[in-house]
C-alpha cells in the first residue's frame, strides 16, 4: 500500500516526518499529534518543513517547503556521506570508499575486497594452496559509517573546490587528490556517486 509523507506537530511543538496511507484524522493520529501538515510530494520537502518551517514566513505551506527543499543545498558541515575502508591483516587500509548511499558504498567495498583477494591469488606461488576465499579471510573492513562531509574530505580539497561548486564556476583548477567531478557528485548528493579516497 502506497504511503505519503506528512509532518506531525506534537503537543510540545516538536515536528516529525511520518508516513500514512490515508489522510491522518483526529481519530487515528490525534493522540500523537496536535496538528498535521501534508501530504508532501517528497520526503525531502517534509524534512525541510520539520527543520526550517517553524516560525518561518517563507515556509508556511507544503508548496513552499517543496520549492525551498529543491533549492536548498546543505553546507559541508551539514551534509552526510558514507565511508568504508578495507585492509590486509596488520596493515593500513588499501582502499577507502566514500559515497552518498550506504548500500552502494558497501557494494563497492565488497567488490574491492574480492578484487584484492583475486589479485593476491593470481600472483601467489604455485605451491601456495590457498584459494581466493582464503585471501579474502585475511582482509578486514570497517563497515559502512556515516560522517559529516568536512570530516572526511580534507580542508585543502574543500578550499579548492567548494567556491566553484556553490558558484557553478565554468573553470575549475584541478586538485591532484580528487577530481572535481567526483567532488561535485558527492556534494550534489548523487546516490550513484562512488569516490575512492586517497589512503596515503
């Protein structure tokens, strides 16, 4: 059953996004919320209403929230990215991957680990009887963790690219540790973005 996002306002004034398959009524939601706003077309619009709608004369309707949410871009301190690293036993990480989707980051790090194990197997001596899965067992990984953008991307890269990103500058000076297109994909929130970060 299809549900749609709403914003509920509790007795204490706190706002929360929730989903409902039907229009919330006092009989069904009155014990939880004093008022309900919605439905919203997108969760992003509902989340914008939660975060910025209270007392904001520019964000009084669902349409206001949807429009402002589509125009709003989080700062480097507000944006969340997902990161995973992998390493050989007792070694520093050989790969660190950053993206906007935890599932895609996990898929990418698993692929990198399998590739590393396969390479190790292919380069092993003939008398080495270990198989690919044995090498894979020697690789550890961090899991996928959420971080603020500016806690992961070095200040020098942000200083190089952020002004160009926010101003949509036509010409950008390249920074050797990260291509601008990768930076832009991360900042834009592209779900498909997968960026391999420097491990040195």
